[in-house]
C-alpha cells in the first residue's frame, strides 16, 4: 500500500509537470488574464557581458516566470490562500482595513501623514509651491475669461477621507501630518475667487443621509451611482459660470444589482480565485434630455482616474461637442486624433475649449494641473516669437555648458533627432514649467499685462 502511494504521487508529479510544460509551450488553454498593469518581459540575449555581470540569469528567470503555464491560476490560488487564511494581499499597493474594506496604500499614507513628503519635508516650501500654483490658476482663469473660456476645479473626494473609520490601524506612518493640499487650496480658492466644486464637503454631508453607497468596500473610486449625481451637479455649476443652458441628465429610479465594474476595481487587482462577498449596490439608468436651444460646448478634462467612472455612466457626447480626457495632462483618452499631450498643438487645443475642468482628489491635488497651468499661462500671455526668443537664450546656455551639451547630444542619439531640436524642446519645456523664472511680470499676485495677440478661438 505504501509503495502504491508513492507510485501515485510520482506519476501525479510527472503528469503535473507535463501539463505545465505543455501549457507553457502551446498556451492551449485560454485563461482569464490577471488584472492590473503587466510589463512584458522580453527574452534576454546571452552575451559575454550579460553572462559575466549575472544579468542574463536574472532576466531569464523573470522571463520564465512570466511565461510559465497556468501562471494565472497559480497566482490566483496563492492570492486566495493569503486572503482566506490571513486577510492579507500580495499586492503591496492595497491594504486591508476594518471589516475587510480595501484601500490603496497611497491614500492611507495621505490620511495619516499627508503626501507632502513625496515633494518636500519642509512645510514652508510646500506652502510656497501651493501658493504659486493657486496664483497660476487664478491668472489662467482670468485670462481665459477674456476669451469666454471657463476653467474650474472639480475636487473629487477620496475613500480615506469619507470613510476613515474603516482604515487599517496606523502601524507604518510616523511623520507628523504635513501641510495638506485640500486644506490649503480650499481656503485660497475662496480668497482668490477661483471657480471650484468641493465634492469632499458634499460627500461628508451626504455620508449619513443617502440610501445608496458613496463607496464600496471593494472599490477605490466613488460608486457608479454617486458619479451620476455628482456630474448632474457639475452640469448645473457649468451653466452658472458659463451663463448658458446645457442639456440636462435624466436620471432613472435606483435599483439593486450585483456590484459591477468599476465599483470592484480594488478586488479585481487582488486577482483572487473567488470574489469577495460584498453587499449589492444601487445603480441607475442615465439618459440626456436633449434641447435644441441648449449649447453643446467643447470641454477638456484634465485630472486623475475618478473621471473614468463618469465616462462609464454618462453619455457625454450628448451634452458636449467633444470631451477629451487628458489623464494627468499626459495620455489622452476619448480623442482619436491624439495619443499624448506631446502630440498637441497646445495653443490651438487651448483655444478650442469652452470649459476646462481640472478634476483632482485630495491626493492628486498636490500636483494640481500636472504642469498644465504654467504652460497655459505662457501661451495666453506670449506669442511664439517671444517664447522662441527666450528659448534662444537657454539654448546658448546649453551650448556654453559642456556637461549639459553632452547630455543633449546623448539624448539626441537615443531619440534619433538633431541636437538643435533636442535643445529647443528642452528650452521650451523649462520655460513652460517654471515661467516665472523667465518672465518677470508672471511673478507675484498681479494679473500680467502681456497678451498673446495671435490667439484665436477654434471651433
């Protein structure tokens, strides 16, 4: 009997190894892909250098791990073991709070000590950075008004701020609470008369008075239904600041349904074998009451991932002519013409808008605008020839500094471009992220006098 057991065990291992090898080579069985971002590992090439420095072995191991047959199943089974037995996750970016509520680590850290420390340890320096950005926003707002373009901030909430009672206990964050972006900007926006919608305050007020979930325990963003009510309010706010009528939303009756994406986005990232038990959520149908007398404006959205939930639920093109989404002012979505903001004719795209919405939550507010505001300020005030004139001075500076010039040469080789073009692009980039260094009138709290006379509204 004992020998029979070992024989069965031996042949079972052989069969398992053969199955793994078969799936690794053929990928015969189609498995549900893992959620999250996966970087494709390229099969390394064996060279004398990679053999000597040991990088070939490390890269080959990483390649084999990614190509292993049934990898998806094995990872899900391991993750399920961690979750079911210990309420732990293999994803270091997701923390488990009380009553199995899931939170992104960056938001937990932001709640307990603030995200100031990602930028600086000095509160005074952080205040200076916030003040600079607030003044830039005020100046851009006032300059855009001259072209009948309206910019405003949609301050989205965050799960940690609205439901702190479910956060995991603080065992890792020891630094004192730094200067918070939300606290600074809310006060300063009021003082400067900057247009903004404070959904943090709205959600805190609604938290104990609504019969639908503002957040799910297994999701990171506001719920689908919450995003619908929020955007309905935003439409009415836009009508006020733009002094025009827009098409209204027709929101249907609420109904219970199984939690659907993206209300379960954090659970998806855990890559478990079995779903986490969570209560059903409320959902609603959304249509647009189209009125031929209403305006159909062009709006650009610049901001964090909360806007994705709005895209999932609102038929935006029945309200707006177009709504390109500049994700952190980098990758462009909802726009077939461009892939990144580097592809844009910035001046042309700026003047195409009727509205610009900066949509940022308490964590993302630390980098409000993602460098959109200083660039907009430059192009609203100065024509291309003026910008090029300042860039010429910087290019000469690059040429006179051997170290900088060598860096530009290396960059030109890597990008297969001319060194002159690389120097010009770097010069313009420096001008448009720190314009106060190059244009004295942009410093301080006064509206600049200069205007870019070449600006024309695009329709």
